[in-house]
C-alpha cells in the first residue's frame, strides 16, 4: 500500500460511509478505546523507569496475582470510557462484577469488555503484552444493566480488537467488515492504517501451544500435535515449526499476519474448567477477528462464536487460525466423540 496517511478516525468515518449501518456512536467508542490504549502504551514503555513494574500482592477475581500494570491499565480503560455517553456498562478481567456507567454521565447503547493487559506474566521480561476488547449491543428495553446482559454469544459482537505493546504499538480492529491493522505513529501520536483486509493463509506449517502441558491434553489435541512433531516422516509428510510467546495477543497477531494455529485447549489439570482463556474478553474477540480474516476458531468441535455464555469470567478451550488446520483439529475432536 502506498504511504497515504490514513488515521484511525478517517478510516472509521470512511467505514461509516461505505457500510452505512456503523453508527457514529460506535466510531466514537472505538476512538476512545484507542486513546486509552495509547495511554497504556506510554505507561508500559515507561514502566521500568517509573517504578511501575512488579506485583501488587493482591489477587483478581480469578485468583491470579495482579501486577501494578494490570491495575493501571484497567483504571485507564474505565476512566477513558465512562464519560463518552456511548456505553451502558463495562466488564473486565480485573473486576469481579460489571462496572455500570455512573449516573452523572449519559448512558449509551453499548457494552464494552476487556482484558486490560493480556500476557502479564511477560511484563517484567519486556516481551509483548496487550489489551483485548470486545463490544456488544445492550439488548433493547433494559432499564438496569446487569451481568446477564453481557452473556451474549460472540457472533453478536459489533466490534472487537486488540492493541499490542511490543516493538511497535499495533491496533488490530474489526467492525464485522474485515480486519484492519493500525500502528501508533510516534511523530504525531495517532494510529495510522498499515494494512486492510487481512487474510490468514488457509494452509500453514506452524503451531503455538504450551508444550509443557502435553501430558494433560485430550487425545484429539495430542493426535494433532504428535502428527506435527512427526514431521516429514509422519502422516502429514511435512515438517512443522513451533512458536509460543505466552501472550495471546502476540501469538494471535502472528497467526493473523502469517497464518498458523494458536491453541490453549482444555487440559486435565483442572478438568472442570473448559480451558485457561476467558470466553468473553479473550476467546470471543480473537475468534471474531480470526473469522473476519478468513480463518476458523473452535472450542473442540464447536465454533467459539456460537458458545452461549453462562458467566462473565467463564473459560473456553481455544483453537484458532489457518482454516485447513483448524478444520482438521475440529474433525479429530468430532471423531473422538463419535460425532462423525
Ligand atoms: P493473562 O490474561 O492473565 O495474561 O493470561 C492469559 C495468557 C495468554 O496471553 C497466554 O496465551 C497464556 O495466558 C499463557 O499461558 P501459559 O503461562 O500457560 O503459557
Ligand atoms: Mg489475558
């Protein structure tokens, strides 16, 4: 693409013109989320010199140790999105219950969910981390917003995206008409378009999974990975490559840019939990982006975006990426269940 300077605002306005049903209030909401991500990006890059690294000694609702930056990023997102008049409520990985918009501000028609700082085990080692977000519409006729109003299947998302804080600060966004990538231009401190209509290659020879959990996986996942590891001499007849950043944002970004498979499957360590990653603000937004880029996203044999949520912080198994590979994984799961 020629280096025409298309800002996030211009891109959003042009989307509104070409797909008339994108309301102005959704554009303003996305701009506000992007502004918050810019602030988080600055805070993250200054964290070592400002003393913002390290843990707080507290735990979040999921029993995970909170880092200082987890809490700062959460506060930035809450504060930036409270007053704009576009939202009815927010939900976050770091908050047990929903955050309703205070009465002193006008109430809007959208619900925003986020993981303020994904991959936070990587904060201290200066490896890419990021913010993941998902936008739903508040169902009609709701007087008092409650957690149950967030429990909508992922296919009802009106927007989703993430921002990575790595070598570059990158915002990846879908409004349901393909996926666009923006980079934070440090000269004028705004997001500018670098790529549109992202397309994940159907075929790939690269997978991402935490191999240290291998002994706990279900048979279909083991079968798939065993076949990849067998390489050229195995049933696939070709060598595979492996990558694992341990930040979902970075691993999924690689998959969106060059194809591959990302998995965090169910495993036997906590058999009652569907997986490690959270459905509403991790699995669903990433599944929406991946599908919009022509890939597939499954939880075992089921499409992630069709899962009917039952809890704000519920977990999901995640397998997403290049469609030939995810289709194969889905088939292995169906075969194991005797569905096909
Ligand atoms: P977080 O939201 O608390 O950072 O946890 C989610 C992260 C994902 O970014 C990543 O894919 C996964 O946890 C890494 O898990 P593991 O430490 O098992 O490799
Ligand atoms: Mg996370």
